[in-house]
């Protein structure tokens, strides 16, 4: 009997060790809730996002086929995963830790909530708590964002407006981020700015950022608070960058591309001189043959 | 006599007429059989050709590239053949207006070896065949060791390309140095010329040689690999064409790799997907090239291994020495 107690204690201790490194989520983040209800359409979108972003490690929910890593990635259907609050999950998906990557730069807040709705569909006991009713007017309708440039001061102006009481009005105190599109991702310009009473936020544009051959840069403006603004964003191309044209790297003549880049005069000179040398050799051989022939003719006579 | 002769004549005529009768009937019979055979054959042929061309409206379920399940009539399905020569042509041209560049932050590398595994998986290599490898470095007995991932440096002045006698290895307009395994004769001049030891030779039959049989050769992936030819890091040229980060860059769990376009002055971290200015990153962190004194002008930058968050254990050190 005593031995079995001891055994139990050892097991409990070892299980306790597994959970020793608790992932602590700040209180204000843990209290965060989704701004929209988890409907079937949201869940389906979440399933597609899960398949592309999470499945490679977390496997199929409920099938316990996660990748063997240390620490093991939990199965989304497991109690370990489901005991997290919605806010905990949102924080963990956004920030990442150790082998769990951070998704805050790759997925939008809406997409992360969609994935959480998919994970929750494996918990029968789950009842969704929506975000505490947002202050009236805090969810904005028909948000419009306009990007323009002020050439003299090298600034970019972002203007936000929305429809309130059927009238289009500027949105004040909205935090906005400005990005320049690059080949593999979006480069943040300046820092996040808050719009003034006119709904205008001004960004200092770096003087040396390269654009295309005519200086065009594709700009993207997004409000930080996705719960209020939804997925509103603006996408504009402005001639604000430095005109950049750099020739292809294999354009210049070099030791390693002599075959493609030979000038025609050099190629012709080379070919003719080779032909001339060979022609001379052939000529000499023919002459030798002629001498030999005339010699043997003389012998016969 | 006359009578006899006439009789015999008559008999002859009779015999003749009998003979001509049988020939005629033979032809007649032959004609009937022949016509029947021809008609039958034509019927069978027309039936066969109808079967060949008749619309077959059986529906077949097909999964499209964007993960949608659709139904297509069976007769509308065509076998797709990849045009290898066109692929090779595109692979030689490269992406216009780009100059790809990689930045490796040595301060963050903890020898997770995920980059190596992703690379070997993509290019069908064995665990001991490397396009990229992480080495344990120690410059002098009293300095701290660190890990250094070492891919091909994709030099702007590549000594390997200069020595190739058959134009099998070449530099593209976007800066990537590639190998055409269909042209390579296996002389290994390039292996000898490379100061960074970035190239490997396929001494044995490549991995998955059976499974890769009949696959269209992709010059931007070097798959299927070929025995007796040289292979090396390709900056994942096939992924760059799709606007994705290379295999190694996107699989690193520690944020070691940045990859981007020098013309846009931006590089993206493969782990956090954060995009930063290339010029600032190199300036602030003191970026450098490997062996700049050789004048090879590499396209891979290194950030020094300062403020390291890890220790190299003695065991690992020994392991790397054995490698």
C-alpha cells in the first residue's frame, strides 16, 4: 500500500514538472474576447487557416497526431489547449514562444479569432463570451482610408473617415500604421500615429527608400485596433520613393560570362585569325605535297 | 471426223463454259464475302472510332491547386506535360529587377538544424549531404565558440562559374548562381574553385532515385538530382519565383535568417516575418562578408555573434569536430 502511494507521488511530481514552465499571459490580454460571434462561416474560414498555418505541428484536432517535439505541441482538442481562455489563446498565437512561432506579423487579428473559433468547435462545453459590449459608436461603419503625399515635407498623410448618423465624418484618436510593400513582406514606415480631430495622421517618409524605376512605392495603411475597424485598409501607389534602376547583375562583361558577352568585333577577329593560321598550315602542307609529287615524277622520267 | 471434231469442240466449249462458270461464281462468292467483310469491318471501325471520340460525360472529382474540389467530365481531362526546356530557359533568365540578398544573424543561431532539414527535404538530399550546414566556430582558444550556418554565398564575382568548361553553372540577373545538372559533366572544377566549400558532388545514386524517375527536371530546385553531377544551395529559386521565402529561412525557429531584395533595401525575417531596412540592419549590427579579401563579392551577409544567449556544450563541440 505504501509503495503504491509512493509511486503515485512520483508520477504526480513528474507530471507537475511537465507543467512547471507555465506560459503566463498578462491579465489584460487574458480578458480579451472576440468582437464577433463564432458562426459556421467563421469556423470554416478558421479551418482553412488552421490547415495552412498550424497543422504541420499541431496535427489534426482530436487525432493526437502532433509532431514529436520537446515540449510536445498540444492537440487543439485536448483539455490542455481548451482550458485556455479566448484571450489566452489570442495572446499565445500572436506572440509565440520557443518553437511556437509568433503570428502577429503574418495573420490579422480577425484571422487569429477565426482560428480560435475553429479550435473551440472541438469543445462541446464551450460557450462563447463576446467582447463586453463595445461603447456605442466604437464599431465603425464604412470606414474609408485615404493616403496622399505632401511632397515639400516628404510626408504621407492618412485620412480616416466613417459614416455616423448617415453622414461621413472624420475619425479622431485612431492609431494607424503605414507600410511600404516589399517583395517578401510589408516594411513599417515611421511609427504608429494617432489621427487628430480632422481624422488625419502624418507619417515622416524616409528620404532614401527605393521605389521602382519611376519612384513608385505601394503603400498600405491599417488601423491598429481591428475590433473597431474590422479589416479596413487602404492600398495606394505613390511616386514618393527614390527612383531606382540597377542593371541586371549579369549585364557587365566579366571573367565568368565571356561566352555570352563577347563583342562581335572580338569574336570575328578571333575566328578569322584562327582560320588564317589553319589556312596557312593547310597551304604549307599542300606545297610540301606538290614538291614531293614533282620529285617522284622526275624519278619516273 | 468433222462430227467428232465438232463434238469434241462442243465438249471443249462445255468444259470451258463450266470452267468460266466456276470462276465467275468464285468471283461472285468472293465479291459477296468481300463486300460483307468490308461492310462489317467498316461498321466495326466506325463503332470503334465513335467510341474513341464520343463524348464521355462521366464526372471525375479533381482537387485544384487552390484546394477546391471540382467535377470535370472525363473526356475533358488532358495529361499535363511540363515543358522542361522552357523551365530551363526561365531558370536561366531569373527574375528581372531583383537582387536577392541573405543576412544571417550569428547571435541568434542555436544550432537547431531546422534549416538543414528543410533544405535536405526540398532538394532530396541524404542527412550527410549539405547545401547548407551549421558549423561550430572558434577563432582562437580564448574566444567563445559560436554556430555559423554556411550556404552558397551566391557571389557577384563567382570563381566557380568562371571555371565551368560547359556553361553548366551560371549567374542570373537576380544574382543567384545555379547549376544545370543536365549540362554538368561532373569535372568538379567548380568544387575546387569555390573558396567557401559550398558545393557537393553526387558520388552515389541520389536519394529517392526511384521515386523521382520520369519527373520533369526543375533547374530551380535541382530535382531530380543526378549521379555524377555537382549540386549546391540555390537560394530556393523556385520559392522566390512565387514570392515566398526560401525553405531554410522560413523553417528557422530562432529568427536567424533575413532574406530580401537589395534593390528594395528590405529584408524579411523568416521566423517573425518582420520586414526591416537592409542598410540599417547591416549598419547598426556591423554586418560583414565571409573572406572579402578574395573579391568574390558574396550576396550573403553575416551579423557578428555578439550578446549570445546560449553556450556551446563540450559534447556538441566534439560532435562538430568529428563531422
